[in-house]
């Protein structure tokens, strides 16, 4: 009843299968992203049927239940819905994990210590893995790493941990490891956003950049200006302010900060659906009217509301792709510009800098797309982070000028570019041509961008993964441990892709461009 | 920072958005699939913040918790992760649902009564919706229908039920409403299979046809012949027998039966990885060796094991696409055929009929692909169901011969045919040219087939949905309530597609072929 049939390739596929059988779990070093330092042995441990979380010696009280929830989540991920049998009687039983966290504080500040050590001894009675971390968020990363050491044994039906003893010390190379989602071009339901957050933690990404609004729709409730979300696509394609709070809390409990963006003054067509005076005119509807104080009052209202929801150090103010022609073709605005001795470029600068001041007044540091730097970099607030996207070579200019930078050059790290391969994601180096250590520190990290023109619930995860994971290793792993040739990591990344699949994440095959369907029948590990 | 930009189409999209705003929930008749009988009014009810499940007058004790679990599931689906506020003081408060089930038995037999009535009064204190059903499985369908009456109100932040009072009476047109998945061409992890089962219930499909093994891999553990799953793709791409039990129980609790298939004697190349004597020879490796008693012993062992796991009335024995050339090119088998006065066709018939006898001995009725009927229909067991796939017009021949039939003609109901549109899925009529009521009853229903050559975890759900839902209405809704022109249901199906997305199911846009990415930014309801 199958429609396409090629016996030759199928036989070949089967041979692959035979060769692969029973070999996948024997190589212990399938961790993704690769930790800073890893040592391991050769002994197999067997999970207790009742894995225990202990916190002996920890200063972290876990009053919010972050650790307990994470431990249960990890245990379930490792079991992968298999039924565990309890028929072994073996001395090498792993009784659980002891998690020692030094800090009692679980505020997810930017640049927080995310390091951890993970020790799994080969002997002991009772035998516990030990995690030690400065903060709970380092401990969460350690639990993810621990989960990648454990395998369900299909013969004995118990969970095993191979290659003990393990000694792992790990910390991220960059403090900002982001993924952008875009809920204006297509609305993403709350459960979908949460599933994206879940999947981010598997490769230790830690910032969800939420490009909330754009020309096409304004899906979020702004209590200060309650007509703004009249610009939503429909009645249901919206987020209440409580939805946003829920998403932020959900993410923070998993070590992920949420960066909110309002992109001004361009990319704002949908704003005027509720407040048409934000448009230059009915026929010319963006950028926001630079001559109208109401434009800045609305931005102030939004950022005031945001400051109660989005607790991240930064807010993103966009500032890219601003076509100011509506300002000069609208007589009222042209006159205002003339009166203020401004041309279009001056108006653009004026708008961006005023928006920056508003953000600063609400306690935020600012992220702006790179056109702001390219046009008037010397005027930007020193609390600006420049977000690169147009191409390579920008970060070195930004940090030479003493500003901070996030790298997202579109040729390599735009996930909507389906011809951008995982190899390109892997090899894109944020510190290219930046050798001065002080300047290197100004590169906060990078971000892969999942723009939503052709992305909705149906295809977002398969377009993000596994390519975002390739970038995640670049952002996490020490430079000297990164592969020079991506071929050297293909087997390990394929293994991670299969792990994502086992966890229900719709990660696409590695072979081919982004989001390609498997070309033939075959094992996940070979596609 | 976006790469593709077309202002004209975006403005147009925005206008669509404005027109749509606040109108979607005002039309109550967005149910999918359409029930047999629906009456409704115009009053809005408001959910209590603590919706109650009552079972006053029910005979069903729910000792296994099926109903309680389903009620909680439905309440969570309706909330769709939104935070509900409790600030209303209104007389029209819906306090909960009272579920009356007449039968105390929750065995999911084939052909069980799946009918239900759902009444939502407009008045009452306390005000309860009332579900009445012969079996718990009818009540589950009623809860799904109930869920589609309720909406989160983004202004008041409460859940509303519009257009009360409701009186719905409903039952399925066909008892067999199936979806095939294929875990041989690509392995599907257990959580993925469970998510497929969840999504099936939203459009009231009730049979998961699990095409477990095929040429490419043999992923399932068979305790009687423990080397069979050596034919798996890899160590991890396998199901333990307990995994299978878990999947069957999971499905049954949601009203879905699991139909297991072993496809014999063709499509069996992977069987010989563990037991090479099942191959005609090392160089010619299928069909199973008709001359070797071991072939039938293994089938007997598999079906013996299956009978403890797969409790559905039917087992699927395949029988399609059998190329018997290996039998005549292998001297030993050719000699055996000669000695038994058989040619290749006789051998094929002999094999299929003997496998049927084995299945019957384990208490199963048999489903076979249509080639068995086309070649020797008069020899098949009367307990055979013929599974159509090659094209139209088969069912009428099968039922004219007094056998039962399931319709899956590939031109319309093969989901891997990406050029098969939802309109074709919707309009494919299983009873075409069958007018005799007794013969009509022999058509048990139909099944949409998600063959796995180009399908894995990354793309299975977006390839299944929304097209499978179009077929689901064909299989559920009375013929006279089905749209003659699929254009008449496009808005309702788009609404259902968006509902699937809200529930986290990766249903693709309606526009275009199967599994197409959205072509432009826009509302889910318009794509």
C-alpha cells in the first residue's frame, strides 16, 4: 500500500540499520552542547526505580519549587514514556541526585553565574550524582547535562548511566544566547510558545526574544492603551497581559529570560488600527508620527506596562528598516520637521533617541537593531546594545566604539532563510576579528531569529531545530573545544536531533536545507 | 530586520484583520465534525471559576478515572493556558457538567454505541450542562463537542459559552474512523504517537491503525521471537512490549482502538535480520519463505503475543504488493511449490489464507489489503475485512460479495500524497454506488493513511492535519448534513484548524497542498 518504492535504496537503508544496532549508546560523549571540561570512565550504573532528589548542603530553599519541578521533568524526559521494570539486583545502583546550590536567590538576572559541576561517582552506597552550582540556574543546566548521560536499556528495561565516573565542569562562553520568535506575522498560541521555551533549555539557550508586534498585527493587551490590540488579526489571536506574565514566569522557572520588543518607529502599521492618530495619515500609515506627542505617550504607556511584566534587564526598541517618506509626504509632519530644523534622517534619529530615553526612564537598558548604530551610533545611549542583523563585520565596529553587541547576521543565523544550513549556524563566530579582551566582553552573545512570515504553529519547531542547536553550541562551548570542521560534530548533533524528537520536539533532519522532510526511509541518526 | 517585504499584501492582510476582529466567536456553529442534530439559542453563559463534574443519575462508576481525566483535560483545553479572572457577578453562571452514562462497562468494543446528547440550558440555579450517553465513549465525544462551544473572552477574561440553550444529538455515521501511522519507514517516539492519539480525538476519529513493521525496520519487541527487533534501525528506535501496552491503554482511555498490523508475506525484509531463515535466501530476501514452516510459527508467535496486547477485534495482516519472484528463483522453494502443485499465485494465496487461519485461532477478525480480495476474494475467510487502497470502486465489489470493507483509496485519502487536497479528503464518499442498505452496513468506514517514507517526528502532525479532519467529518456526520460543495465548510474547517493550533497540534494551513508553509503573513482563520 505504499506509493513509492525503491528496493535498492531500502536494502541499503536496512544495512545501515544493522550496523547501527546496539552501538548508539556505547559512545558516552554525545553531549550537546559540549561542556567546558569532561572526564569519564567506563562503568555502567543502574537507576533506582525511585530516583531521589536530595539537597544536602544546599543554601537554596526552593520555596518556589523550581528545582523539584526541574528534577521531575528531567526524570520524565529520561524515561521517555518507557515503562521501567524493577527486576535488577545490582550493587551499582544510582539512588538519585544531590543538588547543592550556593545562592539562596533565584532572581534570573542577566549575566548570572550559570556554571556548574556534575560529578557521578562510580562507587558509593548509597550512590548519588552530585551537582554543585552557584545559582539554581546553573543547577538546571547540570540536570539537562545529566539527562544526556542516561539511557533506557531496551533489554533490561531499566535506565542506565554509562561511562561513570563522570566529572564535568561547565559554564557558558556568552551570557546572551537567544532565539527570536515573531508573533505579529503569525500568532503563536501560548502553549506553542511554552513548547519553544522547553525546547530551548535542551541546548541551554537562555533568552527568548519576543518580537511581539509589527506591521501585520498587534496581538498583545496594553492596559494603558486598551485599543492597541484592536490591531490583532482576530478576536482570539491575542495575548492578555496575564498571558505575558504567565509566559515570563514559565520561562524564568526554566532559566530563560524573555526580551520584549516594540519595533519603532517603523514596523508599526498595526498600532494605528486602535489609534489612527499614530499614523501619519489614513493613506500613509507608518512610521509612527514623529510630530505627534501622542506617539511618545503611547510608547511610554507600553513600556510602563512592560516594566511590570518583562523583568529582563533589556527591552528591544527595534529601529530598523525605517522608511520616512510618509513624514515628508504628509504636509503637517513636513511642516513640523521644518519648524524643528530637521530632515528625515534627523527625524529618525530624534525618534529613536527619544524612545531610548523613555526606556531608560523605566529602568531598562536598550537593544536596538543595527541601523540605529549605522546611522547615528555616536548619539546612542551608552546603555545601548546594538543588535546586528544585516551581515558580518558589524560587531567589531560596535565594540570598537565601546557599545555592546548581539550577533544575528542574517546570512548565517536567520532561521527563516531555509538555505542557511546547520553547518553555517555552527561555524558563525561572534568574535570574528575581535581580539582585544575588553572588546570581546562587549559581545554579549548572539541570537538566532525565527521570523514569522512563513512560520506558524504548524512549522515553527521544525524550522528552528536542529539549526538553532548548532548555534547554541557556538554560544555555549569554549572556543577551543568547538569543532573547526562541522563534519566532526555531525554524529553528535544528529544524536541530539533524535533526542529532541524523543522529547516530542519536531526537529527536522540535518541533511539538506532547513525544514526539509526526510528524503527516504531511515534511522533518525542518519538523517 | 525582516527579509521579505511586500507592503501591498501586508496592508491587505491588515484589513482582513480588522474585519475579522471580534467576529469569530459570534457564530456558534463552528463545530467540527458537524453533529447529527443541533439547536441553539442566543444567550451567553459564563463559566464558574471552579467548573464541576457531576455524575448524578449515572451508572458509570469511573473506577479507572477515564471520565474525571477527560473532564480535566477538556477544561484545560478550553482555558488554552489563559489566566482566568473571577471578577464577574452574573446570574448566568455555568457551574459545571453533569455526565450521565447508562452502561457501567468501559470496554472499548468495536461498534460500541458512541452516541450522546448534550443539553446546555439557558437558565437554572445552579446551571449545569447535561451529557447523556449509553457508554463512556459517547460521553467523551460529548465533552469534545462541549469544548467547542466555549470561548475565552479576551475582554472580561472569563470563559463563555455562547448561544445557549443548546440541544445536540449526535452519533457517528460509520463505526470505523481510522488513521494509519507507519513506524517502520521512520520510528516515531512514544510521546509522538500519544500526541497523534490526542489529536485524533478532537475530530472524533476512533481507530489508530499502527503499521508497525515493514521492509525497512522491525521496531517492536516480540517476546516469543526476541531476535525479531534486531531488525530495528538502531538500539533506541524500538518499542518494548510494555510500550505497546502503554500505547493501547492510553488510546483506549480516549476512545481510540489500536489496530496492529503485520504485513505478510511481502513487506517483511526486516524480519530476517534476526532470523535469516525467514528470507528465501541471503540474496533474495522477501516475501517470507512460503516453504518454511518456521514462517508460520513466527507469525503464530507474533499474533499470540499481540493477542495479549492489542485487544481490538481486528488484526491487520497486510497482503499487498507481494512480488513472489524470490520464490521461483530460489531452487529449494521452487521445488516445494512444484511438489505441492502450486504456482506463484497459488503460493501467495496459500500464505495469506494460512496467516488468516492463525489470526482466527487467536480470536481476531482479519483485515487484509485489497489485493487479497482482487486475487482470491472468494477464498478469504468470511471474517475478513477488505482494506481498499488502490483506487475507487472497490468497496462496491467487496460488499456485493458479502465481505466487509474499509475505504482508503490512495488518490483521495493517502496523506503522504501531498497533492491530495483537503477538498478531496472531504468529498471522498465511502458509499459511492452502494445503495442496498444491507451492503451499506458492510462498509465499516474509512481510514486516512500517513505512510512514513517522508514522515518523521518533524513533520507528521502538519502532514496529517487538517486534511484528516476533512475525512473525519465525512466519516462522522450524517450524509444529508455533509456539504455538497467543500467551499461551504472552509470557514468552519479553518476555525477547527486554528483550534488544533491553539491546542498545540501542528495543523498546516488549508490553502495549497498538504503540509504547505503559510504563503504570507496573516490570520490563522484565513490561511
